[in-house]
């Protein structure tokens, strides 16, 4: 959850948040020979998220550690793990207006987009240029995920980033409108861990995951419940998978954790802004599951929502509500989009209640944009039966469950997005049921990615 970086015994930086990029400027502490120490801390506290959730919190260093060397005049590296470049494309008729902003510590900046190059003076550490692309090739989801490149150079330092030209909006009856047409979002959620590897994935495992997600026919993925590796967002850009990105503000609100929710959201947006695959920022997940609604919790969400809109005027905000949250809760009105995690037919109630819930909700709140952010049933491949029934942890009942939910979703096109929980089984050390302790078995594929459960083919 937290890390401290030391160089030659000197403390360089402290960082709270185990899933995002952060950088330590070591320039003033370097010697001829150097010893770098990264101390990591996963101990329980009341200020860094997540502390309570239904997934395993791994320790150690599980993503790449890089030593970066740049010229004296260079692009910004340290502020919230920034890339130093921000690209905002806007579709206006038959052209794209692309605004490129960069941050650096001086010099004239040369910026190139689509074979157009402009030289801009850095003022107050910022430079900005606007480009017009006539008849742009659109980033069009799985149909044609076309990517452009923006590059910039200053004082011998060079950076580049990919981006996509696309328009999107949301409608309470028609769901997502991508590039002017209805584009129903039907997909899965993903936890990044894997058996025997934990969170320390390589390019091989990430690409295998995205290819399995495409194989099932999904066109969207909810990356839960934390910022995932930049390489995976890159793959979503390349494959045309539309992303719900979120921070680990989950299960239990901590009054002392407000600043951490804000800093993790700043880092998420700063580091992920340029990805065309991302269409919304998730404020929290099932945050009222433990402790209920309080004034402090509500204010925390208002501040997060304002932060998102201040940093990104192009994307809406959303939340994943626990199924016990009353539909008239003031929390629901804070983000632009809403979504519910429903488990009727698994944790409680009957399968038919999933449909009746949305029918009643949509009738009462017809102007709200609503989706289904989680639904699923556990299945242990070792359990077999010819007579599936609720709670038996068989693949057969998981199929019954998903077949019913598929029909429920097809009959309600106003659901802006639906995400199966989960694409893959994942570690949840607090679990001990269904014959496989420490594992949430709602995945359509087993934890090791070796076995596709029957529901994989149902979907």
C-alpha cells in the first residue's frame, strides 16, 4: 500500500497507493556508486485504500521498476507520475481538433501530430498546440481501434503517446453512443492476479488475458478495483476494448482516507488520460457495504466527482453500488452514470429479481443512466451435477445463472454497460467455501487460465 525510496541512506520520497506509477527524483543525491532501497509496507492502517475488500492484497514490488535519465531540459516526470504530455481530441463534423499540452522545465517545444509539426514556446512550464485532422480515421471500438501518435521534443528530450479520435455520449434509453451510433457495452470485469504469479504479471500474461476477453466476444472491461498496469490499458486501446477505470475506494469508507482517494484519482487520470479506450472514471465500489452512508462519505464523493470533471472535461464519472443501497440514496445523484452490483439468484433471492429490479428502477428514474456493474455465480470445475440448483457451486448452475442474465440484459437495451463478475477466478484470502478456499470462483476461467468453464461458451 505504501512505499519509501532511499538513495545511499537518504530518504527521497514516500508514496501511498500500491497500484499507480510514482517517481523519485534522485539527482541531488547521486554519487559515483549508489545503493537504491525501496521499502514497501502493507500493514493495516486507516488512511490508504484498500483496507477491506473481497480480493487479496499482495505485497512486494509487482510492476516494473525503471531508472530514467533525462537531459537538463526535459519533460515533467514527477507530478502524479505524469507522462508530460496530454492529448485531447474533439470531433467537430468531419474533422478532429486535437489539442496537445506538454509540461517541461524550459525551452521551445516541437510537437508533431499526423505529419503536422509546430514549435511552441514554454510559458510557465507549459506548452500547448492545436492540430486539425481532416476526415480522421476514428477509434471505433472493436470494429476499428485506430490509433494516432503525438510526439514532442525539448532540449534533447523526446516523448510520444498514442491517442484515438472518437466521440461518445450516454443516453438513458439507448446507452452508449459511440461515434454517433448506439454501441451496447457488454463485457466482463478483470482482476489482474494469477495463480503462482500474484500481481507480478508480464507482457505474456497481460496479452493472454486480453485475447481471452476478446475471444468471449466482450467489447468492454471493468478494470476492478484499482489502477491496473499501463501496458494493459495499451492493449485495450489496441484491441478496441472500452474501459471503466477506477480507484480502490471500496467497501468501507475511512474518514482519514479522503486525501488518499483524491491522490489516487489524480494519479489515475494523469497517467491514463490519453487512452481512448477509457470512457469513464469510477469513484468507488460498494462503498456503503460496511458502515452505510455518512455525511463524510457523501462529501468525499462530491470532492472526487469535482476533481474528475476539473481534470477531464471529456469523460463522465460513475459508481458501482452495492445491491443493498436504496435507489433513492443521495449518493446515486453524485456521478454522471450509475451502475448496480446485483446478485439475485446467487447471494440472495431469485434470478427473476434481477430483471424486476431494473424494471422498477427504470420506470421510477427514467432520466438516470443505469448499468449492471457486477453479476455472477461461483463455480468449482470439480463439482458436477445433472440437477443444478442455487448454491451448489457447479458449472451447470453457473450456466443457468448466466443464461437467465443474458436474456435479462437483452430485454433491457437501456443498460449502458453490463460487466460479468468475473472474467477470471481471483485470490480472495477471506473466502472459504465451494471447495476452494482463498479463491473467488465467479470467474468464467480458472485462476491459472487453464480451464474455461461452461459459462464461458454460454456467453
